[in-house]
């Protein structure tokens, strides 16, 4: 088992050139891996935004409409394959110059499978997460396993590093000790003030659903 302290000691003894490569090893794969997984929410937001902005019917603007802010106005359902394809398409250009080749999979777990260059050698990494829907509609991503080549890297140490090296928005909470990431979707503000809640993420039965709500703050 390789300890984080031993890795840091080795890094400090390398030449400047190797330090740059080691820093890229830490900076790129883990930052990209987490951002790739977190971009699942952004992909859903794009889908929701598209569906909301697409006209479905004509209506009489004089007709009074009573709004119940507690009921969802739209439900978005997707399969694991649809989510995987949407995320891979969405993040392809975003991280195209990162120097890391990766693919996002949704199967029994959420998996990021990638390859990056470490000291001139291609190194494979796997990052496994299990997504949960919390009672308030937020999402918790529980890190299960992280493997870099033949090394078994401590997940909590790597999550702690990421939380201090990446400027995440406030609605993303990283808990290194608990090895999880919480996506506070209700703090995620859409352009029209609407709110998003996760309804179900069932990877076994291939059921993924999100609900869209009107915000009472927009009430006149």
C-alpha cells in the first residue's frame, strides 16, 4: 500500500521537470474525474432547459392559471445509456485539451475510465461512485473505489486534495472524511429561477428521473 506521505516525499526529491509532470498527474486526472462526474447535473440542466424552452402548444394569455409551487411542472426521465451518451458528448469539448482520455459509464455504478501520461508512460485509472437521491432532492455521490495503475490510492486523501485545489461552486459540497460529494440541487439556480430536484436514480432498474419546480420567489 502506498502512503500519501511517501508519495509527497518522492515528489519533493524529483527534478523540476518531473515535478511538473507529477503535479499534472495530480491536477489533471482528479480534477477532470470529479468535474466529469459532476457534469451529469449540468447535462440534465441542459436537457431540462431545452424541453422547457420548446413550445408544446398555443394558449390564451388571458386565461388565468393557478400555480401550485409544491408540484413539479416537468419530469425528465432518462436511461443509463442516454445519460452516459449525453455526458460524454457534453464534456468532450470541455476537457479536450486536458491530456487525459476518459469515458463515463453508468452501469451498476458510475464509472470514469481514463488514461493519462505519467512520466512518459500511459497510466490507466478507474474512479467508481455510487449515486444516491437524498430526501430533499439533492444527490450524494459516494466514492467507492479509486485505482491508479497498480496503486490503491486512498480515496479520502485524494478527495481532500481536490477540495483544496478546485474552486467548486457553493452548491457542490465535498466531504473528504466521508468520501462523498453532495450536489445541493436546490441551490442550483436556473436562468428562469426554477429549481431542480432528483426524484430517482435506480441504476439496477435503469430508472433516472428529475423534477422541475417553479420558484416561489418569482411569484408576483
